[in-house]
């Protein structure tokens, strides 16, 4: 929750990680853009929206486009009903 609605730089990610919450997670390496906290951090996500965006970026890199690092990324949360939440890059 500490990274919602704050600007971060996404440096890299690894997909299809198995955690205690199950398989198919994604680990995202990032830094805070405007924070006294120094260093790189990671968060784990199972969000299909975030994973899809990251995998499309990876596919573009494989075609020769320079994607990472991506600066000024904001992760937002949207309620999608029935007590469910979706996360997306803004």
C-alpha cells in the first residue's frame, strides 16, 4: 500500500514467481522518485493488469525498443465490484 498513488521508477521485473500465496506472481524492482528512502525495493503482485503491462513492455524490449527504466509511474487502485480490486499503472 505504500507505493499506491506515489511516483516510482520501475527498473525491471521477473514474472512467474511462486510465493507462499501461490504461483504466477510478479516481482517488480523499483525506486521511489521523490522520497528520502534510498535504494531499490521490490513488490510482488498477482495483478493481471500490472503483469500484462509489464509483459508487453518486455516484448517491446525484445523487439529492440528501450523501455526500462520507466520513470514517473504511479500505481492506482480501482474497485471493480463485489469487494474486488484492480491495480493499474497510470
